[in-house]
């Protein structure tokens, strides 16, 4: 998997040098609530992530760092089943609010369509994850609706969306109930 450079970011396969940063970032309550990382999150979980999860043959997973000074930003990836990719991402709390994940995920989506061969990329998030919904809407994902998913052993309602290879990558209007007013 080749490295990717965007305007501000360097995306590459996670390795041992990321373990400390991933372990530290995943103590954040939003990452623990809104993603499927183990709770509590132990150092061994970060080691397992870089050694096993990130090298799974059907996954493309990147660690995201700034080009400027190699600051750790977060993680984004796709898990494939046939030609459908499921998107996942998180941003370390100190790096939020700068649009880094929008920049990184746009590139991950491009990679999914052009390199991995995805025809569809799917997104889902808990109903109160407005930041993630706004990010997906800004990348052109079309809102589908709610469904039930199992997360951390609980059945939870999630919002769902998808992007087709042929879809324009431009911001889409989503229901205000999902993204708040003036998305
Ligand atoms: C989702 C996440 C990656 C977004 O990264 P970020 O750096 O916060 O993203 P941005 O600052 O670019 O915000 C994205 C949008 O959400 C808005 N937003 C951010 N936090 C918000 C909040 N708490 N409530 C409402 N809107 C919010 C921003 O204003 C922005 O909207 P805009 O593009 O219309 O201006 C980050 O919040 C995160 O890692 N959260 C925890 C893990 C997670 O939820 N992962 C995704 C699981 S589906």
C-alpha cells in the first residue's frame, strides 16, 4: 500500500512507531463511544491494531500525520466485502476542528474507488455523531436512513449513508435532524 500525500497530510500504513500515539488518542471518550475500538483501550489493543487489524488483506488502513511536523492526527480505513467498502475513521482530540479528517477521508475514498476497486462505500454513525455526519455529507455521501447496528454488545440506532463510484464528490444536503441547521 503506497503512502499518500495530501495538501497538509501524510497517510501511510500504521506501524510500531504509531502505537504510543494510537494508545494515547484512544483514551478519548468520543473515540470510545463513536467507534468500535475496545473499551477500556489498552496498549495491547494498539499493538494488535498495527500488527493485525491494519494488515488484514481486505482492509486498507492509514495512519494520518501532518506533513509539516509529523504530528499524529488519526486513523482512517476501509474494510472491503466484495465491491463494498465500509469506512471508518477517527481524529485525535487535540487535532479536531481543522478539517484534517475531511482531507484524509476524501483521499481514502478515492483510493477505495480507484485502487481497491470499490463500487460503493458505506458510512454509518451513532445518531448524535453530528461531526461525523457533517464530514460524510461534505464528501458527497448520500443519506440513506437509520438502521440498527450492534456496537460494544448493544443494539444501537445509527444513521447510514453511501457513496457510489459514479457519484459526484461534492457536498450534499442531509436532513437537518442529522447534521443540524445550515450544513
Ligand atoms: C468525526 C471526527 C473525525 C471529525 O473530525 P473533526 O476534526 O472534529 O472535524 P471537523 O472539525 O472538520 O468537523 C466536521 C464538521 O462537524 C462540525 N462539528 C464538529 N464538532 C461538532 C459537534 N460536537 N457538534 C456539531 N457539529 C460539530 C464542524 O463544524 C464541521 O462542520 P462543517 O464542515 O459544516 O464546518 C472527529 O470528531 C472524531 O474523531 N470523533 C470521534 C470518533 C468518531 O466519531 N469517528 C467517526 C465514527 S463514524
